[in-house]
């Protein structure tokens, strides 16, 4: 009786584990390349500014990246908690609304608009674009790593397909009463 349920659970866990191992194995060369890019950047800074200033600049830059990543993770976890609470209260399958998706797609444009309207923002943006242009392989690498972990529609379809939808009164859709 429980053998089928146990086998289904094993298959689900195995599929999920295989998916994340595949993603991690693809990310390993990118992480190694990122290490070499950090070493090259450090050497460039040492040649230009000296050892102490270069190491301080690298430490500050990496700390800033770490803070941004920590903020992104904390924000994502907070959003997930809020979404779980909303899903429990509303008992709905659709968590992300169209307005949220539209806001996410328009966020980069809003950030650029805010950057260009601040005093000195245009020169800062142009300097950042120049640095990104000089380091385009690193920028491309970061974009590719981000694309690896971008959620896809298949992730939600697998989760939705695992269990049939329930009717509002709690009965199973395949049950029939005569």
C-alpha cells in the first residue's frame, strides 16, 4: 500500500537532486573563471594604485557584492514567507501576480532613471558603463551564472503536476459519489 507512495517520493527527491547537481556542475567552470577574473583585477589594481590600496579596493568591492547578495537573499526569503502566508490565506495556486511581474521587468529602467536624475548620476553611469565595457567577459560570465539560476516555467509545472488540484470543499477531484 505504501510502496507506491515511497517510490513516488524517492523519484521526486531523486529528480530534484539531479536537477540541482546538474546546475552546480555547470556553474563550477564559471566559479573558477570568476576566481581568475578576481586575480586579474587585483593585479591591475596593484599596478595602478599599489598593493595596499588595491587590496583595500578588492576587499571593499567584494564586501559590497556580499552585502548586495545577502540583501537579495534576505529579500527573497522574506518575499517567499509572505507568498506562503498569502497562499495559505487565499488558497490559491497563482502566487506571483501580473503586476509584480511587470514591476520586476520595469525595475532596471526605474533604477537607470533614478541614477540619471541624481546630481552626477550621468557621469557615474557612464563610468560604470565604461568599466563594464572593459570587463565585458566578466559581465557576460555573471549574466550567464544568473541565467542558470533564473526560475523557469518548468519548475512550477513539475510542482503543480505532483498533486491534483483540490476542490474548494476539500474533496479529491477523482473521487465520485453515487
